[in-house]
C-alpha cells in the first residue's frame, strides 16, 4: 500500500507500512510461525493457536499503527508497542518449545546464529531468503532461527518507537497541526 498524502491539509503522510522493515520481517515471522506450528503441534493444540495469533498481532498492529498515524500519534506509538509485545510473547513460546523439548537455545556468537546474521543482512529479504532454516527438518533449528528473527524485529520496533517519540516531540500531534493549519489559513486571508 502506498503512503497516503494530503499536501493541502494538516494530515501528514501515512500508511506505507509495506515498506517498513519491521512489517516485512513481521510478515516473514507470521508465515514462518504458521509453518512451524502446523508441522510441530497437533491440530487442536492451544499453543499453536496462541503462537499464530501472537505472530499475526505483531504484523497487523504494525500496519494498523501506520494507518492510524494520520490522525493519532498516540495510537501509532501504542499500536507499535502492542506489536512489539505480541512478538515478545511469541518469542517466549519458541523458548518454551526449546526448553520442553530439551533443546538448547543458540548462543549469540554460535555458528548458526552467525549464519542467521549473514542471511539477515540480505537486501529485500523475504520468506524465501530464510526458508531453508524456517522449514528445517530439525524443529530446534527452526525454533532457534525464529527466535533470532523475532529478536531482530523486536529490536527494530524499539528503535521505531524511539523515532516516533522524537518525531512527536518535534512535530506535535494532530491538534497542534490543526491549530497551526487554521492559524496559517487565517493569516493568508
């Protein structure tokens, strides 16, 4: 979805969430989580449902935040934080999976963790970039890989929230923009 622009008024450009790296990574996380859960949990397992919903919430809240930014910086910040919280929940589920299966969580400087770092630097990465690891026969490799991807996305969402905060302090919210626009319109008469 392209960014919606209002060049004559006080509503800032908004939308364009598909171009956000956080959204792109959250989409990969969602698709990977659906694959992982279908492969490793029974059809009626509640954990499967919870994990897929947490992954979906991460992705959807990034999109909703981007669209809400037109009229509410507060909503944009809150929804971006909800996306981050949903992904934190998902990461715990992957960690629980590893722990209950007696599988080790990768060390940060381990060989496979470094391989993730290499793949993660791929420009315009998509599901196919990570498919071999996400769909690996060993569920411990898949879970660890997903943890790495979720960790990176959470980090990026934290940075995104910091940027939103700075932008709000610099530009203000809708009411301030409305007041400035009204004063400017009056001054032009």
